[in-house]
């Protein structure tokens, strides 16, 4: 009898901060796309591209852990923190597969990234070894060539137009945007005075 691998969605991002759009998307994919788990893979700070708006790795990881607490099919992952930088998706997936051979890793990306997928490092290897779920993004068409239909699927997730950029900007302007993020994440933002004008 063939061994069944745990179907694990890999949802990578800076999550600066994680917001309800991220959570709703991952929730939908778990419940409607037959995934056993979704891992929120927090992307580390690239030392060669210092962005003052990108919070420390551990704070962003803490916010993700806090946001997903209580939903057993979500996991916050710092896997890329220990990989050489800059980290490329193909290398991350290769290392994940070597480390967790009992899992099938399925890549989750937006239509904006799918449009540029052919420019990624070793896209052929990713397609050969992994399935990809592509979710819609406003302003981007989503077309999957027939030749790729077995490996790549367009998923019709609800379109929640919320961005981390909007959240950071709103907080810097003193807006109360508590319903755009998980309540516990908003509490962390307030307590640590994150994304303030003088503390981005």
C-alpha cells in the first residue's frame, strides 16, 4: 500500500504584519483544497536589501504564531531563517523535502507571482517536483496553460484586498485598524509601538 504524504501548503511572505487577508486565504485553502496543513513561511530580512519598514524576523514570526494560535492546521515556520541568503523558493522547497520526507509540499502563490514565475530560479524543477496553487490578485489575469494543468491549479479564493503596506501606513497615520488584523496581533503592535512614524 502506497504511503500517503501529508499535503502541506507553503505560504511564504514577509508577513509585515500578518493580517486577516492572509489568514482567510490560508483557511480557505485548508478547507476547500484538501490541504492537511498550511505553513506560514516567514521570509527573513535580506541583509543586502535593508528595508527599514521590515520588522525584525522574530517579531514578525511572533505575530504569525499569535495570529494562528488555536487553529490546528496552521503552522508558523522559521525554516528559511537558517538557510543561505538570499533564499530562493526552489532551494527552500528542496530543503523542506529533504527535512520532511513524509510531507508533500504544495506551493501557494498569488497571480502576481505566477505572472513572473518563469523568471524565478529553476522554475522547471519546482514544477517537476511540486504542485502549485495560484490565488487571484486584483489587477492580474490568471491563466494556467493546459500543459501545466496537472501541476498548477487556479483557486477561486475570496478576494480580500488588504495589504500589509496599507496597515503599516494607517498605523503610522494614527488610524485604528484593529479589524484588519487578528486582535492578538493588534495588541502586539500597540504594546511594542510597531509601525509608528518614528519606529518603523
